[in-house]
């Protein structure tokens, strides 16, 4: 009995020793540069080859269970890669062909294998998680929404550590009003809002920077711009004065070859689309569309403006970058809209009888003055700073990527060695244009001068209704415009209109009606006849004659009294 117990103890000890000598190795997963990105996203790993991690490399490799090796056309697609892959028709052959290959070759194979993974063999991976020894394809299987971008499929060795470098660079789009002059096409003085008047040409600048396209076969970008009913755009093939929109497309500061994009204009729907079929390799360059829209008589007046918006559609999956012709929205994302707004106001005159406030028909008024086009500029600027994180490119744009010997020619030589800091700023710009408008009141006594902008206005009555006297002095006041306090987000942001320096009438007679968006002025006229007092002798001669007669009568009376006294 004692012997049996000793033998059992020996067996148990041997089992424990053996169990300690058999280790299951696992690699730690590290997801880099992903503090904000990993949350809510799903990465899954599929084993391509099983193996053992020994001496810093995988050994004893065999076909993994994560790939359907008998999938239709798998080997045909692999063989199409050419070179060492041309004769591959088995997992063992693929293993041999991959040995010593570059990262680029691995990316090409990953794009093929991702379509042949076995769903039930998926292993969900997370930061600081683990994967058993082997060779894996790791796929970003997040359901993309809005402007999300997928990470490229990766082939990774699981031994000591698995590193997933999250690279989801995506573009954005910006739209601005060129606030300097209608004819100015320079990208300076750009604003989010402005004010104008009917028939003004509002110049727009739309820009988007091409992101990193390394992992894509081709990269598609599409501008989709929509103007409101208060703005008109000209047809793409219009000529002469009808071609007022003057569409131009640039890459950086150079006008782009028209074969590289497709411009589509729908004047009825008021939409503009610019499709850039393939911009792969243009990383960091700025795509730009400039055009003008004309303010029409349907423009909204008041504190609510006339919005103009743009969105950007772009490739969102490096593993499905296709041929650059996108009709399948499953593999494109769209940015939130960027909005700019143009505001207008106006002046409404009510002509009434001073005695009973009855409306008077037939009064003609003229508005003459200057219009101060004011815009609140909200944006950013770059200033030189030792602790800056930006570098200036030769195009005038800025990037956080430091120059190297190989890329030095893309940077501004005058700013060599300098760093810049990005800062927010707000600035107001103004411009003066002449305005001269006249009209006659109708039966309701009203004259409306709509679709006007901010500025100084002088209102003169040119003709009074029959039997009434004209105003002796003109009415003058200044309309001021204040842009919305916030940057436009959905086009519903409101501006503020006000008046200053009223003369010619009581200031209380000039009010802003928020329901119509117009400044209302009540002008009273008196009936009767005003005899002329300047420009001719008028009644003056009668006053002189009367004075002479009175004086003569007085002298005669005094003379007679003296004669009587004598």
C-alpha cells in the first residue's frame, strides 16, 4: 500500500512537470494611434497559417482555418499578381511565394484573401488583447456610417507582438465666399457670410485636400454643391454674359486638365457636381472649384438668409477602391455639409396724408447712396512659433508633416526651418458700391425697395401726389449688418439688421419689421399749395410794394398833421 502511494505521487509529479513544460504562446495586440478611433470599431483576425513562434520567427507553418482555400477563383486572382505568385495554386505554394516579399506584395495578397475568410473562424481583436502564434489577416469590419473610413486589411505575424497601425486618413471640404469683390478670384478674404443685393454675383471657393491614398488602387472624390432658390447659376456650356458662373477647377494653384474630372451643372435643380475619377498620388494637394452665383428676385430678405451648401463624397475602403467610377455607395462616405449664407434686406416707404393717415398714390421716391458690404470672417491663420507643429508648403498651404530631403521641393523655401502655429481669428471686411433706385407709390401708398444690402441711403421725394407738397428735406440713414455669432451649420443662422443716423424724419418713423425683413418708413404729406420762396421773385415783390405803400401813407399822414398845425 505504501509502495502504491509512492508511485502515484511520482506520477502526479511527472504530470505537473510535463504540464509546466507545454506552453501556449500568444502575441499581445497593440493598436497604435487609435485613442479616439478604436472605440466603437470592430477588428477581426482570420488565421492564414498556423505555426509556432521560435527564435524570433514562425516555424512549422501549415494552412490555417481562417481562409477558404477552395474558394472560387482564389488561385486565379493570386496568380494574376505575377512574379513568384504566377504558379501558386495551394496554401503551401502561397507560403513559399510570400517568403521575403515586401509590404506592398503583402497588401496585394491581403486584398484578395479578405474575400475568402471563413466567418465562423473570426477572432475579435482589441487593444491589449492576444492572438495565438500564426500568420493572420486582420480586417476592419466596422459598419461605416456618415464620413467614416475603413482601415486597410493587414497581414500580420502573431509571435511576440501584433501591431495594427490605424491609418484612416479622410478628406474634408470647405466652402467660402470670396468677400472682397465680385471679380476677385484670389483665395484671400474668404468669409462664411455676407450681404448683397439683387443681381450681385456672389463668388464661391470650394476646397478639399487629397488625403493619404497609399493603400488604395484608385481614389475617388466628388464635390456636390447646391444653391438656394434665391441664387442662379449659369449652364456649363453658356457663352457671353450668360456664362456668369465662370466655373474653374484647380489642383493647388494650377487649373486642372478637364480630362481629369467631370463637371455636371443642373440649372433647374441648382446643383453642381465635380467628379474627380482618380486622384491617387495627389496626396496633400488641394482640389479647388471656383464659381459665381447671381442673386435673383426670389432671394429671401431679412434675418434669414440664402444658404449655399456643399458635401464631399469619397472612397472609404482601401480594400474596395475599384476603378474610380462610383455608382456603388457601399464603398463611399460623405462629409457633413459646409454652409455659407448671403443676406439681404430692403426699405419700404408708406406715403400717407398727414391729417388722416390715408395712403397716398403717385408719390415718387429715389434712393441714392453707397452700400457697405460687410462680412464677418471666421477662420484660422498660421503664425510663426518655435513650438508650432505646422510647416509651410510651396502652395501656401500648411501641413503637420515635416519636410525631408526627398520632399523638400514641396515646401516653401522662404519658410525653411520655420514652424507655425494654427490660431482662430475673426475679422470684418467692407466694400462700397453705388446704389440708385426710384419708384412711385401705388394705391396702398407703399413703395418697396427690396434686395438691398447694408449701407448709407438717402431717400428723396421726386414727385408729390397731386395736391400735396413734397418733402422739403431728404431722409437719410444707415443700414448696418451684423453676421451670425456662430459659423453656419445648417443655413438657418440669423443675422442682425439695424439703423443709425436717421435724419429728415423722426427716428421712430423708421423701424425694422422682422416679419418682412424690411425697414419701414412712414412719410407724411400735407395737402395745399406752397408758394415759391426761392428761385424767383415770388411773393417778395408784393411784400416790397406793401411796405412802400405803408411807409408812404405814414409820411403823408405826418406831413398833413404838421401843415394843419401851422
